[in-house]
């Protein structure tokens, strides 16, 4: 009987090497401890923690979240304990884990991001994810992620100051996401992650009031998956750096779609709220799919989408 070839789920995202391609999306997995009672979180490829700012942030008033058809709107407002609080309250637990730790950082100026990135590098986190959805107060409040010059300056200046792997999380709320993917690559980002949430709103027709206090919020969940898959595919044809795909992944099939579109790894967000063990089930499902398809390395699936003409 022939010996069965082992399935290799390991992926290399530049200098960031993962045991498998499944990670969590920032803001949907807390700081890891919240989900550790449900399964062994060391089995994940990486944990991306909730965004951290220099000073504590209380976030937006309630209600801050509501369900929508096939999705969810949220306007949490980046609530977090700040850099000092994170170091004291969350980092000790994270340092005990045997999986990669990625910290999402956010600020209102380039200097904020630099200080946060340097702090994360000093404590040995495995990578830093730049949350570029925040307003640049020194540039009149424009969001870093939607203005090309501010976007380029941010990544360039952070890259000059740290050697830790940099991930830039792209906003879908732009005219051409390919442009921002290319700027991220040229400015020194080691990889990109996409997509962040899509701006949306929902109204309660009985009260005639918005369902969330902020009026608008970020739409996530299965409703945005086709948009996210398309944007990952577009960016994969534009840049050579690795892509982390996200946006509506709740099943192994969803994750595989993103990988076929060009993602080297995937992140699960809203799916964690639906099923706390979604990430583990997705890892198992990818492995099962590979076994059925006779694929030994998950890297062989990246960008392996076939065009319709290939079937003729």
C-alpha cells in the first residue's frame, strides 16, 4: 500500500511564517483569551488582536451593533485599553501562546503609528497590522486609507523605523483598491490584508431611527464576500507581496475561494460571532478539501482559479 503524502498547510508571508493559513480578523477575536475556553487557540495560524491606540478609547455610544441580511453593521468606535493597558492587561497572556501574534495599531498621526509600531517591535510581536481607517488630524481629518499621499507617507515613515513585518489593512471604500495595494507594496509594506468593512446603515422603520447610534457603520459578514473576493483577485494581479483575504468567511469553502482568488492566507471575522470554533473548522475543512483534490501544499491553491474557458 502506497504511503499517503502528508498535507502541508504551512505558509510563508515574507518573514512571517505560519503553521496554517487561517487567522482571526482584528476586532472580532478580542485579545485571544476570550475564545481560549472554546478551543485550543494555539492551533490557529495567527491571532490578530483588537486594534490598539496610544491612549485608551471608550468607543461610540450604544447601540453599536445590529444584524443585517447576511451580515452585521458595527460602529464600536475602536474601543481599547490603550498601549499601556494592552501591555499590562493583555500582552502577558498573549506571550504564553504558541502561535503567531499580530497587533493591529491605529492613530491620528504618523507619529502615533510610529510610536505604537516601535513599542510592538520592542516586545517581540510577530507582525504589526496598520489600521488605516483612522482620520489623520494633521491633514484635516482625512482617513489615511482613502487618501493616496497620506497613505504612502504613513507606510513609508513606519517602515523606516521598524523591521517587524508590516501588514497594511486596505479599505474597500475607495475608487480603486488596486492603486492602494500598489502604494502599500512600493512604500515597504510586507503584505496587505483586505477587505476592511464597507460603510453602510440601517433604519428601524417603526421608530424611524438608525439602528446604531453612530448612524453609519461598517458592514461585514457573508453579504460582503463577493466584493471582497473580487478585490483580492484584483490586488493579486497588481502586487507581488502576500495577500491576507477576509470579508464574510464563515466556512472552509469561503476560505478556499479567497485562496483561489490570490490570497496566501485568510482571516475570519464576523464568523467568530456566529460560531466561536469557526476558525478550527475552517482549518480542518481546507485540509479535507486538499486531500480530496490530491493537493499536498496549500500554497499550490493560491491564485489557482481557473477561467471558464479552461473547461472547454
